[in-house]
């Protein structure tokens, strides 16, 4: 028999870390919305159309903002103190 696994240690978050996580979640929303619209417009996007190029650029900006949100969440989770 293998020894029982210990539960992961509890983490304590400061107010600033909680704020980083909340802001990170808010920053991830544009990327989620752009994924939904991207799926709906998948057949309509043409690379030669100027409007489509602007929409694709807007999607890229939304994904960059979402990436910043992911980074904020990762930084906040890494800096959390482990409970004794």
C-alpha cells in the first residue's frame, strides 16, 4: 500500500493579492468574449477585407489584454503565503 497523500497546503492571500486576482479575472473577460465572437464569425472572416482585418486586430488586442490578466493571476498565486 502506498502512504496516503497529504492535502495541498492552504494559502493565505493578502488584500493586494486578492485584488490582483480579481483584476486578472476582469482582464480575462475581453478574451473570452472575443473567443465567442470568433467562433460565431468563423465562416465570414476574409483576409482581404479591410473590416475583417480590423476585427482580427481587435481580437489580437483582446487576447493580449487577457494574457496580462493571466499573468496577474499567476503572480498573485505564486506570492501567496503557505499556512503553517
